[in-house]
C-alpha cells in the first residue's frame, strides 16, 4: 500500500529549494510551473497553492488545479 502524498508547500509566493529537491527536479521548474498553473486557474501570487510530493497542485479549497511535473 502506498502512502498518501505529503504536502511540500502550502504558502503564497514561490516554492523553496526544498520542493525541487523533494521532486528531484531543477530549482526553477516548480516556480515556472506554479506560475502557469496559477494563471490557468485565475490565481495570483497572493493566493495560496498547495503542492504535494506527487507533483499535484491544489487551491486553498483542495480543488486540484494542476501537476507541476506535467508542465513543460
């Protein structure tokens, strides 16, 4: 049985190096992906987005809005 994804980031602003390290991706990727996901979801830097260890992103209400690992 696999564990549920854990929360890596649940704040406003840009994700820290901790997020890219946990996902084993380049430092700038979560930041760029988050900006694209926020734009598509009509969210901005002041909105809280939650990033999980499987790459999923949800809004403050828990609605899935994207996956940072799927962003080019």
